[in-house]
C-alpha cells in the first residue's frame, strides 16, 4: 500500500464543516477515494468549522495505486479541489505538522490597529488558552503561537496567525478578542488575565466565513507535486463565485493570490 498526501482547497461556505456530518468535506473525499480503493482511512491536518475555507489543508490516504488529483477531482464537487500530492512514508500523519497558518479577513470598522497589535503580542509563545476554546478542548488548551500579524489594506483588516496547532474555534475566538480590544470593548489587561487564566470565561467566536486555512507546513524533505490544471479550475470556480456574489470578493482575492504565488514558485510549496 502507498500512503499519499494531498493538499486540498475547499469553499467552506458550501459544506457543514470538514468532519462529523454526512455533508461534510471529509465524507465527499471518502466517497471519491472509494471509487479507486474499497477501504479508505483518511487522516487530516485540520478539522475546520462550517463556513471556514481552506487553500492548503492536507490529508493522507493509504492506496493500492497512485491516484492523481485530476482523477479525484472528477469525483468531487467543484467547491473541493485536490491540487497537489506527495508519496510519503507510512508513518506520515498530516496532524503532526511543523505549523499551521490561518488568515481572517474582515471589513475595517475603525478599530485601533496599534491597540490590537499590542494585544496580539500577548498571545505569542506557549499559553494555556482554555478560555479561547470549547468543550473537551478546555482540558488541553495549551498551544504555542509563533506569530500574529494585523494589516489594514483598503477597507479590510487581515489577521494572520501561525502556530503549531490550534483547538476548536480558537482562531475565531482570538480574532473576536482582538477586534473587541480594537473597538474599546475589552481592555488589554482583561485579555492578559484571560490568557493567564486568572479569570475564567468562554470567549465568543467571530463569524466563520472570514477564516481561511492558508497552509500547513512540514519537514523540507516532504515535497508536493502541483497540478497546474487543478489550480486553473480553482481560479474559474472563484471567478464564478464572485460573479454570483456567493463568496466575499476579498476572500476570493486572497485565495487567488495565494494560488498565483504557488504557480510562480516552481510548483513547490
């Protein structure tokens, strides 16, 4: 059996999350793989929430033969596209990544950018962020965040967050907190107490539709072959979404620009 890893794009606004539902992205992927392999066990890097899109989520599947992205895409809805693949060793688990990078985009509503950046700095490093997750994840809320950047361009604000791993809804709760600080609704000292667990409160989540999983990084020796045709199909899908106003223009632009950079980097990421 071969273990093959795939990078996948999906428009999260058209599915009920990555996992846990008959109409989830994972179930569509499993049905596609079963056209080529009867027994399918799918490993995944991230289980994104309903409404959250991805450029570079990663899955791995054990197969009896090589199945190319184009073959899989012929069995998938156009809002899911496999666009790169790599033969990996049978110990590879996409969850064991070096880092994950997410971006959240929202309309600028007068938030104090410098105040948000100062607050974001508090999250950098290793912390028990149990106030920024839900359910059983509160018992394992310790994460390491490498970096948070906040940039305003035109009428939008972009929050880019990179870390080794994140718990359920954690990114959306962090962004909600930063926006609340920027609007003067929360103080930086209050957020510091939340991070240090001096107070206990379940932080609300910002809407999922502005969140995109940009990429999942692995060791340099794991390289992916990129399907140019598959990326062109993604471009066409995004253009149609913009015309029909079914996905925000800004989110589509972010995704297109990321894929353009991939095409320009010798088809390796």
